[in-house]
């Protein structure tokens, strides 16, 4: 057989039964054109030996080896897949058994808080009523006033814990409707304007109209109230408070920023933890009393509405709380 460059190829297939002479010549011509000394041509491994007079090409049939390797590869993959499936099943089974007591304990804790809160409300109400009667009979007294003040604080804390527990149950504990969020924020902020003026704090409000959301109107009103109460509580006299409501993409974004003192970046991730109060010097008078549960409720309300809430401070002298919740598709977009 002559190649394109005139080289004469002589093929010996006397001891080969798998292919005929024509096929062997075709393989030899293909290898000759590649000019490679070893490699694979289909299922045949070849080697080329050269000397001054001739070039010898030797082909080795590797189909059985390749078939064996492919079978081993497929079998190995199947075994790995079965093993991973078995591990996944065992992981799901045992993780369920491990997590179940924790989940049950957490559920019991929430039920206890709710049940205990409702039980505590009755004696608190009785104590407050008795203090009123006592005050009527003996007149104004610092001890009676202290009893009334502490009773009101305990009643507020109990109510907050019950509310937080209910919010953590998610949307099933709320009445979800479509309503104008812009109007709700505007109406809620009106009650804080006179208080801000009395405390000599500048209040700046920027509300984009016609923003609607789907959610629990009462819960979101509580969210706005908590953020405003937090801003007023920790804004010093003469400081600034700004509220911005805008539509960003598919979300309604509420940003509350207030002048603050000694805001550390290390504090920011902890602000939404229950009963976290941080440095008391952050408050406007250094004596502001709180339980550190307000922002926990705000986070629970936001989470229940499939939103996000976070705190930031650009200069350490101001605090910004940002809330994003999905807006109604019919809202005006920017």
C-alpha cells in the first residue's frame, strides 16, 4: 500500500483474525500521518519503531482491557451512588431523631412563654388594681408609685414576650392582607412627631407614596413603632432622626437612622438578640430603661414576612436600621 507521500506500507495480518488486511492498512496509514511514535487508534494501542531501513508499527488490541475498565468505572460509580444514598438516608434518619428533641424543647419553651405570660397577666392586673385602691386610701406614696411603675414594666415585658412568641410562629399566626404600607408608616409616624419636638430632636420623614405590601397590618405597625421608639430612645437631645420608605426592586425598604453615641461595630450583630442592651451610654440620657427585646420583636416580624433586617453604622455616631420586605406586585416601582 502506498501513502500520499509515496511511502510503501507492508502489512502482515497472518496471525490476526479480528481485522482484515484492508483495515490494518487503514490503521497503519492513519498512524503514519500522525507521525507519533505511540498512542491509541480506536481500540488499538500502537508503537512505532524506526531504523535506517524500515519503520515497524506494532498494534495491540486493547478492546478487552477498555471494556474491563469501563465496566469497573460504571460499577464503581454505581457503588458510590448507592453508598451516598445510604449515607444520606441514614443522615436524614438520625438527624431527625437528634433534632426532634431540640425542636420539641423549643416548641415547649414557646408554649411555656405564651401560657405563663397569660397566667402572669392576671396577678399583675390585680396588683395594679390593688395599688390604685391603696393609693386612693392612703394618698400619694413613693412606695405605691414604685409598685405601680414596676407593675407596668412587668406587664409590658410579659406582653412583649407573648407577642414575640406569637411572631416566631410565622405567617400562620398572622392575618395576611394587601394594604398600603406607605399610609401605615405615615400614620404611625404622626404620633411620634410631637414627642420628637418635645425632646428637641429633629425628625425628617421621606415616604414614597403608593407602596403596598402583603402582610399583617398590626404586626407591621408594631414594627414601625419599635424602630421609632428605639430611635427616639437612643438619639441624644438636638440629634437627628430620619425615616425613609422607598421601593427597591421587588422590595419595600424602610430605613430609620438616628444620631447615637458610642456605636461599636462589634455591637451591631447583637442588637437583635433577646435582652441585649449593650452600653447604656448609647441612650439619650444614660438612664433609659429597656429590656432589649424590642429589636428581637422587629426581627421576628420581619422574618415572618419573609424579609430582612440589619443594623449598620457608617461613622460610629449614628445607627441605621434597614428593613426589607416583599412589596405587592401592584405597587409603584422606581
